[in-house]
């Protein structure tokens, strides 16, 4: 037996309006997307459809890239790589992640450097360092257009350009 839950019509209308506004913005921006933007959108769509891919991504960004012990980082990397799938990461990134996990047994520091580099590359344009001139330009541009931004400060230890990671020290 299905139970019906009463909802607030005002909130329902607001949610519907927000969804329609988001759709309109996406449709309006689609013709302006560059090839990199289209590929990035495809990667993120694929990623969010696969719960295991989300877990692997969280392990990479919140653990592998933040832990200062190379030994511990590559151990977590190898565990995360086992769960990587083509459905969530695509053929190239899945194969690369699994291959690099194997190589990490012999060359942990270069592998961790490669992981950091690839995560930065894949998140380029989506996650910006807070001190970035590019971020400041985007904020000013949006403000002139009357667009308010929701800025989430995250990944400072992951993607910050000015932090020195002790993993790479000789």
C-alpha cells in the first residue's frame, strides 16, 4: 500500500520554477560550450550516475590527495582503483586508474604526482583556487549581470596551488 505524503504547494511551485530555470540556463549555455566543456559535462554526468564512481572520486580527492604519507596514499589509491568502472569513469580513465594503481607498488611518488595532476586537469574550470584571478573575474562578471553565486570552499588541501605536498619531497 502506497502512502501519500502531503507537501507544501508553495515549495512545490518554487522547486518546479527552480528546475525550469536551471533547464533554461543549461539550454541557453549549450550552444556556447567548447569541446572541453562538452567532454567535461559528459564525464560528470557519467560520474554522478554511478555511486561507486562517486565513492572512488571522494577517496581520491579527500584521502589520496590529502594524506601526506605516500605509503598510505597509494594503499588507498589501489583500493579505490578496484572499484573504478567504465560506467563511472569511461574507458581511458578507468584503465589509467587501474594501471597506475599497479605501478604505484613500484613508483609511489611519481604515481601520486600523476594522480594529483590528473585530478587538477579534470576539474579545471569547475574547481578554482580561491586566490585565482580567474575566480575574481568570474565573480565580477556575474555580479554585473545580477547573478548571485554560491561559493563552496573545498579542496584547499587538494587543489591549492601554493601548498607544498611533502609526498613529493626527496
